[in-house]
């Protein structure tokens, strides 16, 4: 896996430079909507759409954006795609849209997206930017889904709405509340570091 | 009464950082030292207050009369980006040491979800002008409180014996979880608002 090769650009976001566990970007949606698996997955897909589309557009038009106004330009491109995603979710999946609430529009200010435009898409060709965006959003989604899995399992005793534990199970309410989100993610970050060190 | 309730709710009961998870990036990044946390808190509160005023005016005098509510996100984020630029120029000119200390995090206020989040929540809950203003200030104060408490704890943490893999981000998140637990106690103050 050579640095700079296509496969490297794709894989780095999934584990080595995982946006959530290693770079600690885009934490707000990670913590806020990971109380169930479905919410986590929906947020992951919304971010995937916005990140991939904005990376493609920005890496294509990077030459005509003056560097002084690049950040506002990036944000307008991102905000446009977020508006599309928001309207789509509202029309097709009103329940999910309601559950995610203002966290869909908040994708605009999700640091992952702006950081990838600034650090990658504005310097690389559309093909590599596409791979980078895909890798980063898959890395983002799996952490979100796993976090949702743990929190939903312990907080409700269910996985994606299906009851796993019997009626004897006393739900850990704290897991679906804000403190549970912080503590679970903190433990995840520690585990990732531990595994990274073991495997080199 | 209602205005005070909104202020307190935004500042402590539903603290932006610890219960809405807004503004986590600067919360983790700038909370290493009390002095920079204070500077960041002030910058955010300032930008937030102005943003609350301007976004409300834009929504009610520009977007709604012309039937453009779908431009809400684009318009809000543009206001925030220009406010941040303004604060940056101001600090660079007037308080250079603070400008140095905040470094990279100042432009990042643009992507501080707390600011856009505040504008969106205010718009979603259909606050009137004064309510929006109090909500904005309250949210900024709440952000500053959370950041300051965190910075105070992290300064002490330098001398603590933390398990190696948890050092840095891991332990910070766990502490934030314990703080959130403590802040949940405030919920008893005013029901579930």
C-alpha cells in the first residue's frame, strides 16, 4: 500500500486516518445521532452523499476558485448539497428526518467535509478526491453505526428496533443520553489507539 | 420571565456542548489551557450574539417575504462566515496575543456547529427577536462555561497517570461524559424545557 496510490487514498479514511477516531472531526453528529443504529446509518449516508458530491465538484472547479475566497466558496457548495439532502430526506423518509432534526443542516459545518475539501479535494484530481471522500465517509459511517449499536443495545436492549435482550434486561438509560455518547466514544478512541499500537 | 428561562435553558440546562453536542471540535481542541479557553469562549459568545441578531433579521425581512426559505442554510452560513472574518480582523488589530493564542481555531469558528446550530434552533422554535437574542447570548455563555470547566480539569490532568491509549482525546471525551452527567442535574431546575 504505497502512499499516494489510489487504494491507499481509499483505505486511509477507513482505519489509519479515520475521521472520527483519529482526526476527531465531525464529532457533533457522531455524538448526537448515534443513539440508535438506524439514525447512525442515515446520518452516515447523508454525509457520504454530501462529501462525495462536494469533493467531486470542488476538485473539478478548484482552478477557477481564487484562493482568498476558497473557504466561503467551499461552504456554499457544501450548503447546496446539504439542502438537497435535507429536502430529499424530508420528502422520502419523514420519520428519519424528524429524528435527526437540525443535525442534517448541521452537516454544513461538519468539520470532516470542509477539512477534506481544504486538505484534499482542492489539491487533487476528481478521481482521487472521489476515493478519498468515499473512504472518509465509510470510515465515518462504520464508527457511527458501531456506536449506535452499542448505545442502542445497552440503552434500549434492541438492535435496529429488534429486541435482543429479554424482559429481564434493565436498560442503561444513561447510554442513550448525552453522557453515554461521550463515554462510549472515549472508550472507542482508546481502543483504536490500542489496536493501532499492537498492530504497528 | 420567559426570556430568563430561555437564557438559563441555553446556558446550563440544555448546555450546547454537553447536551446538544454542538461545538465539540473547539471544545476538544482549545480546552487545554484556561486562558485560550476564555478567549475562545468570548470570541464565540460575541459571534453568536451578532449572528443571532443578523440571522433573525435576514429570515424575517428577506427570506420569508420573498418566499425563499430553502435558502435559509446558505444565507445563515454566509452571515456566520463573514462575522468570523470580522472578529478575526478585529482581534488581529486590537489583541494580537489573543489572536496568536487562538491560532487555527479562529477561522474554525465558521465551522463551529454551535453557531449555526443556535441559528437553526432559534429558527426552528420560531423565537421572536428578543427570545433569539437571549438564546444566542445564553448559548455563548453556556459554551464558555463548558470550555472553562474542561480547561481547568485538563490543566490538572497533565500530572495525572492516565492509561496510555486513553491519553489525549480518549480521556477528554470520558471527562466530558462525566461533566454531561453532572449538567443533567440542572434539568431538575426547569422540567424538560
